[in-house]
DNA sequence: GAGCTGATTGTCT
DNA sequence: GACAATCAGCTCT
């Protein structure tokens, strides 16, 4: 019952399904990473999605093949990592439970507490050293490593999305129930 | 613990 | 020129 590589077909589905199924998977970047505990889905006909107004230079990666990384800068200073699903849709990786390379992540983040290393999309990217260089690159190839553990029971909760001003009512945020590594608790 | 605010820059209107 | 899928540090309770 070990970890298995995630196939590209995993991402060729509706982003809500992918967001839910990504909870509990393991994401590593160059040997540093952990368990995904929080995600958000963004669909194509979704006013909150960067793809809503069509393809532009910034969101071009979002229209790439399933399992492509879409990385963008948020609020001028943070990076956010998304996994592209069907073209024009994506899942935002919001938080992780660090399991490998804790020391490296702590050094990059400038903090020691494990729960502060990757509990938030900007923090997660800083801990994994993900930035514009990764935009448009495949998540299923090095330096990325994405694994799932089929058959492992996982308790998943959902709620409304965070940090956006449009279509906030959609319950498209998913998290690992009771995890202390969430960016915020689910209400 | 909750709530406010400044930081900082690429992108679109 | 406004705004943004955020964070950290502050105040007040």
C-alpha cells in the first residue's frame, strides 16, 4: 500500500473533482514537500477564474495540457501554484503538511514552526521555491513529483473559497478534516 | 483570537 | 490607474 505516481488522466476531469482528489496526495519539488491538505477549484465559466476573460499572456499556462503548472504572482509579492485540469480550468494548491525537507523549507521561509511553513498558497510556493520559472512546466516530471496512496481513507471537508471577490459562494475549497496545516479552518 | 493595514508589482481596463 | 486566488505585524479585546 505504497505511494503511486498520479497519471495525467487524473487531471483531465472537472476541477472540482480534481481539487477534492488532490487532498491527501504527496507533492514534492526537488525532494522537498509534503501532503496536500487544502485546494480550491477554478472552472472555465467561473468569474473568479483567471481564465474567465479568455487567454492572455499571464494565464496562458492555464490553457495548456492537463497536469501543467500554472504559477502567477499575487498581490505583487507572492507566488501561487495551480495544477491545470481541463484547458482553462485549474486547482489552486493552498496548503501542505510538510513531511520532507523541513529544514530547507524553514530556511526559505524564515520560520521554524511546521504549521507556518506551507499553510497558505504564498507560503507553500516560498517553502517549495516555486516561482515563474515553473509556470507552464509539467507537474508530472522533475523537479516535481506527485504521488497518491490509493485505498487510504481520507476525511475531506469543503467550504466557500477564500481571498476572492467574485463567485465566493461556490463550495469549491477542499481540505483535510481537522488538519492543523490548513490556511484557515472550515466553517 | 479577531480585525485592520501596509507591502509591492504585473496585468488588464 | 485600479486592482489582485496574500502575508506579516500590529492593535484591541
